[in-house]
């Protein structure tokens, strides 16, 4: 399924400062969270459900996804 991410307001972590090596997230769209690479803003983007994104972030914080 392809999601329409036009109108997304992208943001990146304040930890990134002015560097371009970041993940950007758009959570202002109804029913979808967009994710993209800040080095390539015109490139491909991922779309997930808000609950899927929340589960991913919780897993990162717990260390469940570390190598």
C-alpha cells in the first residue's frame, strides 16, 4: 500500500544539531507516521501506523532492537 505523505511536517531530533545524518518523522497526518532519511528528503519514505511507530520507539528505548 502506498501512503500519500504530501503535507507532512517533517521533524528530526534536536540531538542531530545541523548535521544531515538523521531520520525525520512526520506525525501530523491522520492514521500514519512517515519516516525518511534527512540526507535524501525527496527519496523514498516509510509509512507506518501510529501504534506501530510507538511500539518501535518503545523497543528502541528498552534496547530490544540493539545488535
